[in-house]
């Protein structure tokens, strides 16, 4: 694997793993710890249309809930068409999920990216069948264009859209700005609050997930220069960037009002890590003592922590172990067991010691 950034199993199929390589390739291989390189098959290769490098590339993918019958599959990638964009597209499988047809692409949404960093990039379907995507603030440092607190564009937000209810999508009826449903922001910017928005005030949500038991959305939001945070993301909430970094005023030492802003569940400083990678609430069976805890890590330090999912805001995480890995993503299999991905090209299951 070259620069893997995500991995998953198809709904109802635990026999295979699908792994995203940042360059624009998705490969599939057997669910076997002893699988060899000659058992790896291409699933889709869109590297020719993906801008990759740094924080850009093929960053996310999601099996549509009807993948087993309809074959739909969504991807999130960076693309340069005059200028850099983030693109969410749909592809289809016509051979029972063995491969995707990369010649038939339905573009669902594109967002101009003013800078090459802070793309977010993860996508997933929620329990209602809506597609959720997390976007960074558009990049550079300190959010110079003020996207985090601007709800008239999609940068710095979580969006939630119904890709089955309209062309290219419809707006779920309980989204915070549903009053503007007739005026969506398909190019990322609008003249009013964007109806696609679910929550906002994010800097760069790098890896997030739904708790398979409760449906709650947990996210790691990468900090600027002092604090990394884990958020429980709920509809209509403002998570503070760039007024605050974590639960702290930004810039450091400045005065700010916390009115209307939601604190993270947990945060950590630069002595512990430099770039948070969000994980999963553990719902597997192999590690009973971890049951119900949110597991997350750090790309820079390789550390892995857990915090109980019923923790109040401001709870300190407990370090589980330290690694020498650049943790680009966590993975949950169909049974709820958790793995981590090393950006250097390996996958490791988290087990009970």
C-alpha cells in the first residue's frame, strides 16, 4: 500500500477489505492477515483525475447503503480544474461489487479550495441514509478568509445531504438552515446560510465516525498550533474555530466570548501530539474493557488514547499505547473491531494485551 488514508468493508461483506491510496487508487484484498501482494486487485483507479500530494488526494469513500443491490459508491477527492477543488462523486459497480466503472461519474458536489491544505475529506452515510461530509476551513493558517464562522459557505463545516432525494441531492428536513433549501450551495458558496450545513466551526476534521450503537458523530479536529480536539458533533452546533482552538481563545492569549460555542469532549496539547486522527467508539467483543470508549490517535506522535463516550466536556483522554506510526486513519470492521492505518503502508489491529 502506498500512502493509505482509509480502509473499510462493504456492508454485509466481511470477506474483503477496500483500501484507499491517496494517489487515487482503491484496491481490494481478502480479509486474511496472511494475504499477499498477488491477492490485491484494483477496485477503481481515478489517479488520472486526482490532484494528490500534501493534504490533497483521494481522501474518502463511502458505500451507499444499497451497494449490495445498486452498486453505488461515493468518493471524495481533490481535483484541479483551473483551480483546486474538493469533489464528491458517485460511481457504480455493474459486476456485483467486484469493480467500479470509472467512466461513469456523477458529480454530486464541488467546492473551490483557496489553499491546498485543510481539505477534511471523510464521507459516510448516517443511519437515515443521508450522506455526511466533513470539510476543512480552506487552508493556510489561522483561517485567514474566515470560513470557520461563515455559514454562507461550506468550508469549515459538516454537511448532510440526501443523494437519493434529488438531483444532485436534496436537503434533509431537519438541517439547521432548511429554510434556505431552495438555495443550496452546490459550488460551496451562497448568499445565505447554506442549507447543506449540519454543524460548523471546524478547522480540519481529519477522520470522524458514527457510533454504530447510538448514531452519534465523533470527530477529530486538527488544531492550529497549540491544541488538538475531539468533538461530539451534533446538529446545529458551532465548534468555535477560529474564535477558539479547542476550548481556548485563538490567537493564544487573546480574549474571546464562548457564547454559542461548543467545547470539545477532550483536547491535548503539543507535548502529546501535533495532528489528531479521529477514530471510533469501540463496540467490538475482543476488548471488553474498551467497550463504549472512543479511541483516537495522533499522526505526528503515534500515540493512541481513549475517552469514555459518556464523558462530559473537558475530560482528559487516557493513553492506551504509543507507536512509531504516522496514524492516517482508524478502521472499524463489520464486527466492530478496530484497526489503525500507518501512512507508511501497513494496517494494525488493536487487540487486548
